[in-house]
C-alpha cells in the first residue's frame, strides 16, 4: 500500500469501528444486520477482515472490501463512503458543503435538519415547523435577538470571571442572575429581543375570550 492508501485504510478502520460502536454492534451482530437488510451472506470473519484493512499478513496486506460492499456498509450507517475513507470529516459530502456554506459545524447542521426534516417522522407532519423556522430566522428582529445571545456567550467566557463557563441549566440561570446583579448583562434585553421577534411575526394574535361560560 502507498502512503495515501495506508491513510485511507486507517480512516476506514477507525470510522467503521466508530459507526459500529455507535450502533452497539459486535462483528457478528453487524454481519447479521447487514444480511437481514440487504439479503447478503456476510460472516463475522468478513467483518473482522474489514476492520483489519491495511494490516500486514503473510501474503501481503489486507485490502479494502469490494466497492459494492463498501457502498452497502456506508448505506447501512447512513454515511458516504468518502466519510469512511477520510475524504470528508462529515458523514456526507452534502453535509460538508452545507457546513462550508453556512460556516457551522456538522452537529449544528444536523440539529437544524432534525427540526425541519426529522428522520423518524413523516415530512408532512413538520411542514408547519419548517415554516415557523423560516419565518423566525428571516425576521428582521432575529439579528438583534442573536446579538443578545452572543453577548451572553462572550460574557460567559470572559477571563477573570468567577464562573467563566456554565454547564447546566441551573448554573446558567444563576450565572445570568449574577451578571445582571453586577450590571454586566441585563436579562431583560434578551427577553425583550425575543418579544420583538414574536411581535414582528405575529402582530395580530387571535383574541381569546377568557370569560369561559359553563
């Protein structure tokens, strides 16, 4: 194997194991799952060989699986072959392009996609959610609201703070109250920015009759 192939083999072994670990598959259970889904006849020994790609043996070096097999493995884990071989650090080239375009990391993009197109829910059930998301992000007041969130983030990581980073909802609440008390951030500004977006998007909310008659 040349250096490039060795590098791809290393990525393949590490990322295949990562995918298997995430799904809690053993070599035997992974082979069984593949066979059940695609009607193949792989064995535990096949999976063992895949996971030892690039390893030296008596007759040379363990090679990559056939490309058709690599496609099945990638499809099974909902990733691109390029992710398994290290051509992209994201699970797909589409995700890599989205990250590059938006300047966000893969986890952030996946969260957004889960809101707009959840994997385990019919698309039509989230049509209203997508419309809400689009309206919220395109609202004129969103920039102001995000600026307030950004202020909070910057304040949380400033040096010489007693609690430079908060890790839970409770600690975050106490931290914000402390900053508000010290005059370093006004929590009201964050709430006000959110209210302004709501007023912009829904200027004429429906009137609710609170005098309910029995």
